[in-house]
C-alpha cells in the first residue's frame, strides 16, 4: 500500500464534506470552535454594536467555509468525472498524464490520493468477504475438502501477519479467535443469511460498482492506470470465492495475464498457502510466498519415491550440491533465487 506522508485532503470524502456544510449552516462547532468560544466571551461583556460585529464576522466565516467546501466537492466531482472518462484515458498511459494534459495542478498528489483510497477500499472489501466466508464455515461446520485446521491456520497467518514458514502457536490461535469475535457483527444471522450476505458484497472503484463476472479485468486495469503495484485475483473454490489481493508483477501474453504475487495483503480462507499456481478465465496466478513455503517444507527432505515430481526434486537438489539438511540451509538462497527467476515474469 502507499505510504504517502502528505495527508489525504477532504477532497475525497464527499459525505464528510456535505456533513461539514450542514454543521456550519446549523451553527454547530467547526474547526474554529476556540474562536467562537472567545467571541462568546466578548459578546457577554460588549455592547450591541460589538455583538453585531461578531455576528457579521461569524456569518462571513461560515459563508467562506461553506463556499470553500462546496468548491472542494466541485473539484472532486470534476476530477472523478475525468478519471472515468475512458475516451480521454485511451490517449494516456496513466492518470498523472491525463491530469497534466488537463492542466490540473498537483497531478501526482491527486493520483496518490485516488490510488490510496481505491487500494484501501479494495482491501477492506476482500477482508470483509474473507471474514464472512470464515463465519459461514464456522456456523455451518462445513470446512470443505481442506478441513478446519488447515483453513484456520491459513486464515490466522493472514490476519495476524505470521510468516509463511511459521506455524501459528496456541497463543496465536487464541488471539485469532478473539479477533474473529471482535469483528463478528453477524451472530444473529442464520447460515443461509450469512451466505447471502457474502454473495451480495461487491467491489467498488470510488462509487462505481464493478460487475462480478469481470471484476479482475476491470479492477486490475484501474490499478494499472493509477500506477499501483497492487493487483487482484479471484476465482471459485467449490462454493466459495477464492481471492488474493496484494503486490504483484504483471506479464501479458496474447491471450493471458500472468500475475506473480510477491506480497499478499489479503486473501480468503479457502485460498490456502500451499497452492502455488491458480487459474481463472484468462488470468494465471503465481505466488512467491507459496513457492517459498513449498521449498521450505516439501524440498527440505531427502526421502525420494519413484514419482516424476520426486525425481525432478532429487535431480535439482543434486545440481545445487544439496544432499542433506545442512546442505539445504547453506545453499537455500541460491536455489530460491533461481526458482523465483523462473517463475517471475520479465517485464
């Protein structure tokens, strides 16, 4: 996600701006509450002309603030309209270029504001879908083919930011269950109602709802236009949505997109850590953290059977002079780097 030191201007939050305008109109406390408080003291000790002067100043201040906030709303609506002007977008590689072509100042900052708001909104949506999915499994006691333990361990790693090569401890799992309880606002819902809620959740780009059947293509296109490093991948795993959202490198072929996720920021519980490759429609997904997990837990053993997979593993380990656990530890970095070079798309 973006770590921009500049504060996000009120420009984005239209609802908040509208509330501020109503508050000012109704004479409720604003950012100048200290000034109003001081003015009140002067009013109590002054004569009628001083009161009139104070009222005039307050009225002018109120009108000025309302005018400024309305202008911010107008500016935002104009920029948002430009963002969704796909005819103009065809002529530009990214949003900064489009803004600069329209002579809009602070183009990079505006792009970063839009990018941060959209990225955070998408992550929040994946987080909500993931929570509803887990609660559905919990309430129905239907954990699918992977079973409760694998689902919970994988989801706990995601929520608690536990490294791929660590197993959640008992303390971690207690923290995980407590966190689920804190976030669970749906205890009164039946299993069917929770399922319906999960299916009803949609992704939005600002206030524009994205159609489910083409959400990956649309969302990733918008993120690319904003120069975002984040991407989304979604599919179906039995009866549940399988979604990954995070930092990814992108490679385009004639008919397919390849997403190589280097850091996963959010994922649904059914998206287990040990699934290296995934496909959905015309998108092929690779996962760095999963590749690392497989190398750590499946390659660091030296018992081989007669399968093709084990034969390839045995030959590869010998090429890197790895014959035992000590050799694996000493030569692991070289092996990891070369395997990631194979998987990582060249841009």
